C-alpha cells in the first residue's frame, strides 16, 4: 500500500518541529542576511470526513527568533499558544485551511505563522511504489520509494520528494515581473498503523528582479529553509 493519511493515525499525535530559514537579499551593491529560527511542539487531532480528514492543531510550545544586522528579535509567543488551526487533509497530504489562529504582531514581525499548517504535512505518492520506483504528480512533483529504514527495524517506509517550479512574480499591475524559482527536496518516513513518523525538507526560493519602472535597482532574493519534524512517542492531553 502507498503511504497515506488516515484519521486513526492522527487521532492524537504530537510533533516536534525545528525550522531554520536563511534570507539573503542583494539590492544594487548592498548585501543583507537574516536568519529566522523556529522550534515548537505541535498537537494534532483528526477525525474522519468523507474522502478526507478533519484536522485540528495547536502549538503547545513555541520559540521564534530573527537575527538581522540591526540585532536579534525574540518575541513572546504566549499569545499564539493554544490557538487553533482547523482544516482538511487529503490522504495524499494536501491541506485546505478553514481557520487560523490569531498571531500577535510581534510574532508576525519575525515569521508569519498564520498559514503554518498549509504545508506542514509531507506529501505522499498516490499509488504504491516498489523500492527504487518513481512516480510523478500532476504538478510535476516526483516521488521515489526508498529502502525501508534499518534504524526503525525495517518498519518505516521512506519516500523522497523532488519538486521544482518556475514562474514570475508580478510587482505592480503587470508593469514589471520578477523571475521566481522554487526547489524542494524532502524525505519522509512512514509507519504502517501510525502514519508519518519523521521528515526533513529543504526548500530554496530565489527571486530575481531586473531594474524597471517599479524597482529601480536589480534585486536578488534567496530564501533557504530547512525543516525537521519528528513524531513524539507520547500524545499530549486533549484540550
């Protein structure tokens, strides 16, 4: 069977998340670097719905920071803790948000967590794959079945995802566009009867803007993000 999301597997789940984001901006002759860090424990509850899963999630603990040339920001996240994310998840890992929690302005200044669940769950292939076999999704994402994890006694199924997208970013009424590329490589480990156990993602987004009527100087923006998530053995209390 293909790794897939089932409501019983996520009925009561706890995940530890670590995110490192490096932002490099080049504007004319200037060069700016920022680093954003996020660490938290996310509680997830799930219930079956026709053809998909109803998801409710919230952060139990959360720490965020932004390091920039001007200094380091470490906002208080207490105003976000316990705030509910609600939405629906397909068996292949596509999430549709219905409600997002209030995020305090001081947290938004560091990182936008209003849509934190939109791409939290790793995607999975829609059909079962043999070890070494590959498959493509409609959006061009490619999946590869990895050998089972020896560290987990052969009980975990590994899936690698590779995705690349190219396009333009309109700046003002189509007068000037930026060129945008996005690359992602992810590895996720699944266990029969419990769903996703751990995953790692590396996402690189680059945007280049040539001088024009809106932006007078050449701009290059590179955002590289590393995400590591593991499922914890215990499930937190239902609130």
